[in-house]
C-alpha cells in the first residue's frame, strides 16, 4: 500500500484496560540437548507463577485461553507444536491458537492475548512462545530461515536470509552512514553493549566481554556486517500472563509487584523488499511535515521512502501504538526500550522508525550515550536505555520467545525486580553459569514506562508492545 | 537404483513417476559424558515437493528464452493505473485487477542500475551459487519496484549500470536463470550456459 484510507488509520482502542501480571522464561542457549520444548515451557510458566507467589496449578486455574507462538514448524519438525505444548501444560480443553509472524512472533502472540482480554472474551490468558533451533545444524538452519523469504524469487539465491537483509544494511550504510569508519565503530559499540549486558543476565546465551576492535575484526558475514554484528540462533521459551483489571489485582495480592498495563500494536510491509513502492513518510507525534524536506539533500539518495533503508512496518506499529497510549516523544515519555537488534545496523534503522531519532540521525542515540544504562559520556544514567537484557545479539533469539522475553525484561524494570530476577545466585547455579565477579545491577531506577519492538525478517511484520505502571499513564481511557 | 521424482500435467492433473522420498535410517544420539546414555535420535528426511508456478510460469519460461517479462496495471478504474511491477506480479497490488504482461528485456538492457547490493560470504544448505554471492537490487526506469538478483561478473557498486544475462542453455526454470553483469562485459566472460 502506498496511500492509507482514513479507515486504515483508525487509532486502535482496547475496550477495557489490560494488564500483564507476571512472566517467566527458561534458560537460553544454542542447544539444550537435555530438555524437550515442553520442559522449557514448563520452566517459563513455573517461573511466572513463582514471581507472584503462586503454585503453577493455582495460576493455571485462572487461565481461560492460551496463545502460542513459534516461528517455524519445520525447525521443531512438528506441525501443531502448539497443541503439544498446550497438552503438556495441562491446559486442555481450553481454547488455544498458534501464532506465526516470523521474528515478530513473540510480539504478535501477546497482541492476540491482549485483544482477547480487551474484548471481554477472556479475563486471563497465557501468551507463550518458544523456538527449537537446535534440531538442525547451522547451514540447514540457514536454509530453513531462508524459506521465510519468497521461495520462487529469493530463497534460491543462496538460501541465506542474512543476504536478503544485508542489502538493506548496505544501502543504509552508504547513504545514511556515508560508509564512515566512525559509523562502523558506532555499530560495533552496539554489539559490545549487548554482549556486555548479557554478562549480567543468567538466562543469556552469549555473554561476552569484548571491544569495538573485536567486533571489527570478527569474520565478515556480508560486508559491512560481521559475525559479531549478528543476532544469535537460540533455544528457549518465555511467557506472559495477561489479564483484565479484576483478575490482575487478585493474582498479584501476594506479589511484591503490581500489574503493569499493556498495549500491543502491529503493522506489516512487503515480504519481499523488492515489492516496496515509494510513499510519503508517515509522521510520528514528535515529527513535523517539513523536517524531512531536505533529507535527500543531506543524505544523497535518501529521499526514497521507505526504500531499502526504512522499516515501514516499525514506523506504522508505533504510529498506532503511540497514539493509542498517548506517547508523544519516546525519549521523554518512555524510560527504557527493548529493540529487535537482529543486526547492529537494523538496531540503528529502528531508532529512526520509532522516532527515538529523526530519519538519518539514528547513530546519535548511541553516540550521545543515551542508549546506555549508564551514559559513558556523562557518567549519569542513560536517557533511554535499550536492550539491557542483551537483546538478540547478547541474550537470545529463540524466535517465538524473543518478543515475550523482551516484554518480560521491560516489565521486570517497571516492577523494580530486575536485580532479584537476574542476581539470584541459585539461578546462575541452576543454569550451570558463573555469575561474574563484577556483576552489576542494571535496574533502570524509577522505570514507569517502556516499550519492546518485535520485528520479522526484512520488516514484514513489526509489533510495538508498550508497558506502563498503572499509576503513571499518559492518557486517560487508553 | 531409485529414480528422481518426475512430474508432468495432463488433463490438469499431476502425473508422477519415480521416487519422491529417499529412506535413510535414523541413528541414536548418546551422551559421551554420561556413559553413552540415550539423549535422542536423528530424523533424516529427503523429500521432493511438487510446486506450481501458476500465473508466474510464463515469467520463468521466458528467462530460458532470454526474455525478462514485467507486468503493468492498465485498469482504467485503478487509482494507481500505470504501476509497473518487477518482480512480475500477476495482480495489481492496489485494484487486484489482472496486470498486463510485457517484455521489458530492452528496458532492462538500457536502464538497469544497482540500487543496493551485498557480497555474502556464507550460504545455507542446498545453495548452488558460487560464494561469495553478490546480491544486487536493481532499479529500472519507470518501474515502481526494485528487483533482487545476483551479479555473475565483477564487483557491485551502488549506481552501477547492469545488463541482464539468461541461462538459455539447459535452463533450471528457476529465478537463477536470470543474472546480471556490469555494462560492457563481453560475451566470452559470461558463465557457462548464459547468454545476453
Ligand atoms: Zn491497479
């Protein structure tokens, strides 16, 4: 689509307030040979129950419908894998459905759960996501991922999804990054940050203490992207319990945290980048119609929107999400972000799509230090910290679970329980991981509002999940 | 000796011959650290699919004949009448009317330009292209979309002028029958089986 009708630009509205009361996740790793998927899902649900001081059976007794996300039937080699998990969780004969939107599956699954509660169909729902990416070796895994591209027009070209993605990175790198060494270093800094934050996260698959030079020396995957610029391929599960107000209050009566309000918005764009057509930039509340007039002058070649450099689906997901929740400027109105850092460069592209910086200026979010827990330039807390979980580069990308893991991460900050969840010695031991001697509490102090972005492939689906402390809303009747 | 699965269509029905799967035994997966106790099992599976190109079949057929077909919406009632599609699109994305098919080989030969590219060092299983794979995304004058393909000669650059080449000898009948070379490339530099 290149022009929206007024019907298509309706601002979404939930028919009643919806809350996330708890969540949980399994250990994440490249392979987990000693556990079946259902064991990982049970780990996640058991953790969710524990956080609100309930037994799994008590929590289950509230669940009315269940929403399951896993990206690839062929990775798990099991059609209707959702039904297997549902049975093993002992939730039959409740209504259940599987959700698939590629990399955005972990965002789309709560999207469905939230709508079920908002409509009144259910008062309490389970949103659970997982991925089993260790059933095939990496080459075969790359083949399976490439099956998510158009099988006649794209997949035969190398069966390597990174390549289809990387052409977009190349265009951004040259037009907006001007192929500068300094921009290359900024990209590397993102990888250093995410692997570094992962060191404080016992769940994380790839904790690493590395430098910008390490990233720039790592093997080229598709120039300018190197191995350390790319996300992980992981196994694991994550879940969230999503309720109406009455159930949320009841479920948290013995919990040390109160429930958070949750909204999810979603958008899409062509599966093949080849099908993208030019259009005007849809503006966010913190942008003005004339601010992009000279974009092509400042960045020659940058006037074609979305071209291969913008993710229209990310732009539209927040276009709906910000208006639905009253966010005007994410820098002022939100306290933390979890972004879909599939690649360091796509992380930067997303800063622009979601209005953290204007188009063309994404790198400044990193270079200013705003994206850090503690801004290394000022020594003060970062203005809008992102990916404290370690993101897809440092923590995990177990596709169907990713968006839920990131939503849970944001919630853990608003609940002020980050240190408790990540610092617990018992958990480090249980996962056979060593808690670093310099383990640091990365709780974002006083966090009241945050957002997680979930993104599929070359931008075919994107969701924006916005969480807020119920006493710190931005808009009445949101 | 087994025979690769083969298919043809007669009376609008698939007629199949040969083997569409190959048996490979499964093997147990055991734990070397714990007395070789059982952990799991491999599940080999080699299977041939039967896939219809439907309304795009003429596009893939034409590649083997050295022609690049595009499509255009000529529906007078379409708000965006005149939209030109490459990738070949059977129906207009806006009005869903049936597009007009046209031969854009000459347009490609005169206006194909690299919009962006990527040199990819890795490939997935079943890849048949030489590595590194040089992806090119190609703009054409008057075409609304940007085709993804691969470069067979030289190194890509944004803005570079390209010429299409076609696997006209023993075509694979896939998108790989279309490739590109920098303008000025000589016929003898083309890969085996390809012609301008
Ligand atoms: Zn039309």
